[in-house]
C-alpha cells in the first residue's frame, strides 16, 4: 500500500477515512430513498383520514433526491481524495487537510434535516 517505506499506519488511517466517507455516502443515499418514498407512504395511510396534498409529495421526493445526489457526490469526493492522499504519501509528502468539504457536507445535511422536520410538521 505504501512504497516509500514509511509508517504503514498512515496509509491505513487514510484508508479508514476513505471507508468512513463511503459509509456516510451510502447512509445518505439510503436515507434519501426512505425520504423520497415517504410521500407515497403518507398518501397511502392518509387516504382514510387526512389527504396529503400533491405539494407534500413533491417535497419528500425533492428532499430524498437531494440526499441521494449528495451521497453520490460524497462517495465521488472520497474516491478522489483517497487517491490524492495516497499519491502524496507515496511522494513523501503529508496529505493536506481539507476542512471545507466535511463542513459543507455537514451544513447541507443540517439544511436537509431542517427541511425534513418542516415537512413532518407541515404534512405528516
């Protein structure tokens, strides 16, 4: 994994970080599928009591789709960053630390979470 003869724990830490990002992306995609299907579920159970407006179904589809898309982007970013970090390590350089992308992903997830809470309060 590391050709420069340095500490193999660094390369293993890079790999663990990569796998954590992949898990995060997969979880986001899975949750996005659940949210996207939530409108259909609420419509089905609501037929006997409260009718769900077409506007409400569109919101869950939009939020779910954005979560799936964000999960895909996170996985693509993780793959690119993993290979960049390994190249830096093999060249004898320390991989640079990037705080922008993790912060942006956390902010996007917070916004989608707030939108989901709004959706639950308004339409569920």
